[in-house]
């Protein structure tokens, strides 16, 4: 594993507080130059809360000056978390007003539900899962109010039917990802997204109670995020995998049952193995045994390498997505949305072919 | 007063005002204090030292004397001294809409 400077130390911080971890902190405080590098990596990876806790607990050696700097980093990061949580309350109040089901994803949800102390899990934006129609409605409402989206929609209706998420900078200045699914590319398209609203676990924020995915759903999402993330893996996502790994036998069985239904066993296996390697952590042996026995579909064996950061291209993921979308009409619509762009002035031959394919798909089947 | 005598004029411990956390506050416990943000506030405020314990005992309406008594017992300190230190802190928290007073 090639690592930037300071990353080996950041891995120790990321693993802090996990039981049975083999990574060890250095015996003495770092030299000033090394410490400054670590500060940068910790801030970049959003590990400030873990660093502060480890320093105060004596789990990471620090000079008085370094300890003060660690607490200052934690304070600044926590300021951001609270401001984001205030924005989350506004966003979810709007969703409640619309009567749309939703689930809070990642940062705030796992911080409050899965970590012994919410300050151990940092985050830098908000992620909310909503059904496709609500996503479209909210997106239009926010855009009309002046929000800016990060990437244009490839084709009208794409966000509602196929996107993983839409990233919007709201007029408040905060970034919110409205999710339709939990992963980009074929894994996200194969996911039965309606099922994500069947269960929930709630957490308290201020005087409100907000729904998140249930624990199994949060673990599987953590695996998606760690294994399939766009910019390679990040330490908090890897830590989430270890933090949420199922220990209870019943939960292990349910996790793998759902992973099979979502065609995501390969993703779980990759994420668990990544967490073990990066954090020096050992997954529960019973879970590893069950995971090894779980069948991995041939198509997901093909899909997984497409996500590796060194060889990843959006074209390859999109193409594999055609295989993941179920139903001929949806496959054609998905393929069509990839070649027909909203901003197309002319119509490319590929677009004409896709339109023709769509027209054919709409015809009623001929009687034989 | 414990011996039944009247408190001296201006004695903060005699004030019957009861203080309680506002319901509209986000919080995060940090290794060196507690960070609080009122939903209608500008910036989070870090309350260090016994801040987390103060926030904990503000979970229900209490007078300054009650708060000072609880914190004094916790830190083995004189309640009168604690009350004198606590009064301006409570006023600051109230000004930041983090705590409210109830009748």
C-alpha cells in the first residue's frame, strides 16, 4: 500500500478505540515536522475527534503544545459538525413537510448511533436518502431557490430513475447530497432501493428524532462507501466498516442475507478485508467464516475491479450499469440516457440508435 | 440558608430563578469541554472546565443554589464560591440562548 507522508500515523489514529487492533502509537511525541504533517492528514481525513480523544486519553503521545493543537483541531472540526447538524435539521424538516420518507446517511447518523462518542466520527457534508420522485422534487425546489448542483443531469429523468446521488450546494452555503441509491455504478443500480425505506433506526438531534438506515443497512452502506468510493477509500469510511461489523450471530446472518439480496457480498468481503489491512483490526471470526461461505455472483466479480481508483472510468461503470439495471425498458432507458445528453445540439448516431431501441422497446409484443 | 437565617441582600443563592437547557440546542461533548450551538445562534460556544457537568445538571429546571450545590458536591467545593462563579456563566449562556429561565 503506497501511503502519503503521515498516513501511517493517521491509520493508528483512525483505529484508536477499536478492540483488538494491532497498530501501535509511537512511544514518544512526534518531531515538530512530523506532527505538522499528521495534523494536515488528520484534518484532511476528518479524524480530528479521534486524535483529540486519543491524546487526552494518553493513547497518542504528545507534547503540551501538540496536545493543545489537537484539542484546537477537534474544536474547529466540531464547530463544523454542529453547523452541519443544524442544516440537517432544516433539510429534514423540509422533507417532513413534503411528507417524503427519508433516511439520514453516513456522518451524523453513524456518529450518533454507532460510536461510543459522536465526536469520534467527523463529517464534512450531509447525505440524505430519498425516493427518486422526492429527490427530483426537492432538487427542483432548491435549484429554483438558487442552489447549485455539482454535475448536470445527463438526461431528464435520470436523477429520478438511475442516479446514485445529486450533489447540491444550498443557498445556505452547505453541501447536501440527495441520494437515490447507496453506491455509484452497477452496484448502486442493482440495489432494490425501495427496500431501504422498509426499516429504520432513529437518533435524537436537538428536540427531533431522525430516521437512519437500520444497523445492517448502515454496515452495508459503510462497505459500499469504503470499497466503491469515487476518490478511493478514506479512513473514516474504513473505520465505519470495523465499527459496525456485526458481532451478534443473528445480525451476521441477516447482514449476509441482505448482502446477497443486494448482490453485494463481493463488496462486503472487499471492505472487511480492506479494514483489516488498513486498521490492523480483526473482523469477528464467525462473521469472516460466514462471509467466506456466502456465494459471490459472477457479475459482481466483474464489476468490483471497475471501481479501483487506478483503472476506474465513468464510462466503464456506466456500461456495467446496463447489466445491473433490471428490465428491458429500464435497460434501454438507462443506455439511452447515457448517450442522449440534455445539452446535445445535434444528435449523434449512437443517440439515434438508442432512440430507435427505445421506440422498439415501447412497442407492444407481437402475437405469435 | 441551612441554619434558617435570611440570606444577605444580593445573595445570588437566594435568587429563586430556575435555569434549564433550551430544547433548541445542538451539543457535542469534547475532550476539553462541551460545544453548544443554539439553533438560532451564530456560532457554537465551547464551555470548558466543569461545563459538561453544568450542562448535565441543567437537564431540569434548577435554581442557582441547587446548581451550585450539585456542582460543589461533585468538585468538593464550597457552594457559595461555586455560585459566584456560576452566575455570570449562566447569564452568558442565557444571552446565547443556550439556557432559559422558568418561573
